[in-house]
C-alpha cells in the first residue's frame, strides 16, 4: 500500500511537471505556435474551422506567422481521414464551453494535447516493470525532452504531428500494461492506442506491421485461451486497418506523394535520368521533370495535367520505387545519408512561431526552451550510422540479463517496437515523398529516436547507480584494519 501511494505521488508530480513545462514553454506570454505550410486545410474543413479574417494576406496565412484564433464553421466532409480529427472535435466542444459564441482558441487544443501527453508519460511510468528508480530514470527525462519547445510548438497548430507523438507514447504505455497483466480490457486499450497512432498521419500506416507483431507475441505468451484468441484477432485487425488506412488516403494526396517520390527523390539525385526512367518503366519525355516538386510552377508538363495521368500516374506506384531501390541499395544508402542532414531537426525552421500581433519579424522562430532540439541540431552526428548505434545500444540494454538483474526490468516487449518504428519513420518519407520537407516529415523518426536515446540513458544510469550503491555498501561493511583478527595479541 505504501509503495502504491509513492507511485501515485510520483505520477502526480510527473503530470504537474509536464503540464507546467508545456504551459511556460508555449502558453505563457508570448504564446508560441507554428505557422501553416498549407497542410491545415486538410482537416479544417472537416472539423469545422475557418480563418478568423477573410482578408488575410498570403504571408499572414502561411509560413510567416502562427494563427492562434479561428472562426467556427459547420462541419464539412473533407477527404482526409485521420484520428487527428478526434482531438479537433473534442477541442472544439471544450472551446464552446470555455468561449461560448466566440472564436476557437488554439490554446484549447494545446491544453488537450498537453493533458494527453502527461497521461501517456504516467502510463509508461506505471506500466514499466522495473525498480522505481529505473522507472523514474526513464519517465522524468521523457518529460524533459518531449516538452522541448520544438515538440510543444506543434500543439498550437492543426498539424497531425502531436497525435503521432501522443499516439506513440500511449501505444508504448498501453503495451507495457498489457504485458504486465494480459487482460482483455488492457488488450483493447492497447489496440485503441495503436489505431490512434497509426491513423494520425498517412505516413504512420506502416507502423501497424510492428504492432501487429507485438500483439501476436502477446497472444502467444498469454495463458488464458480467450485472451490469447483476442490478442491474435486484434493482431489481424491491425493488419487489416493498415491496408484500410492506406486505401482511404485521398487520391490527390497519393498523386502528390508519388510525384515527389519519383521526380523530387529518385530522379533528383540521378546520374542518368533517361536510364532510370527506363528502369522505372516511364517514358523519356518525362526527363524535364527531374528535380521538380509537385507545387512548383512552370514545369514542362503541369503536375495536374491529364496528360501526366497516362504518362506517369497510371504507370507507376510506390512498390515500383521500392523495387528500384532494392536493385540499387547503394543509391538507397546515399539517400539515407543525405536525409541524415535533416534527421536531427524536430521542426522546420521556415515556419514562424509567433502571431503577427506579437510584432516579431516574419518567420521568427522561438528558441527559448529548445535545449534538446538545438543541442541535437548542433551536436548530433550527421550520419545514419550514429542512429544505428543508438538503436543497437538501446536493444542491447533491453536484451541484457545483467541490466535486467540490476534494474528489475521484465515484460518489456512493447519497448522493442521503437527501433522498428524509427526505421519505418526514416524510410517512409524517402520512399513516399522524396526530399520534400524532410525536416517535418522526419518528425516521427525524431520521436522514436529520442525515446530510444532517453530510455538507453535511463537504463544505463540506473545500472550505474545500482553498481555504485553496491560498491559503497561493500566498503561500508568492510572491517577496518584494527578489527581484523579480533582479540588481543
């Protein structure tokens, strides 16, 4: 009972600390957010939001300034299906209670994200089966790292990145609880967290493969037949939802991604464009488009031209690109190394952090409270091999019997998903969107990488503390020179 009370107090402290850091990081004056790069419209119409003013200039609406207030509008029927919408609907309802008849304040959405983030951290702390010191050595740094302003600034936006962050942490936390006591209710909670995570953004769909395997492992380990059958059924359901989410992605979005993948990815770095076009099964007349992006004006063939359907969109898919790279692994490795320049950047620096009313310069970026993100950007080696080294260290610590003996770590299968999620999050933008906006598209990779780095550091610190305490105890118990031999000469 006393141990449970201590954990309650620690959980409350983690929650209050997380909320306080988010509040003072982005909600206390000046209010910090993130400017729209054009993606907001994917969800604004569906969730019933509109710009507060009809006379906004292009610069005020996009890139330069964060918009903190929006006009409520009737719910629409957008073509972008995402679990991100759930948060927008809840925030809109809460805002109606807090600001009846008024504008929608983006800080309402930010507060909802902050509360869910704090709950996810507590889930991880309480779900991790290890000594209390080890759990705290993992959970407390997670609070510090994920409240960095580069992460928190996304809370005041209509981007789906906060849902990726929260969904990732909730899935880890629920997975730990399901392994701790494989009950049916916990398996359903795990499944719900996984669906929330994989449905947040189109690039998250593939992580369903990881969680399907983790659920399968849980099912095989379950002793109770009904629980085992449920875990296996949920594992299959995750696979089906992976395919369903991909199929539900808007056709226009798939076209954009495909164009970027080929012309702003494969062909952008090609040494022989005609040869690569032939290998991809595409006509040579597309060569002038090499190196262009979907949103670029004045291309030889307009990106939305019906002629491009027959020449390009109807003749190739992402599987063809994957097969191309399978034949040319050296080119894929070169792409990975190029992407490493952006892999340590949590947020894009071309998006302003302040509202226009703050009077800051266009595109000004808030750097206070960016200790982790700026440190990574400045000191993280620009190489994919550095990331592989962190993943290898993390996995080795999880698998080590010595670490388990020192920390009490057990039933932690959910943690093994992080390296695979990081790998998927690194590869998917390159194969699914070319070089377009990598600093933003590698957000989930940063989430998973930072999780591995923090957990590895926490486990190592817990081991060292345990070894130091044992050594100190041995010194304390060692008899002094005068006591050796006992009795008189």
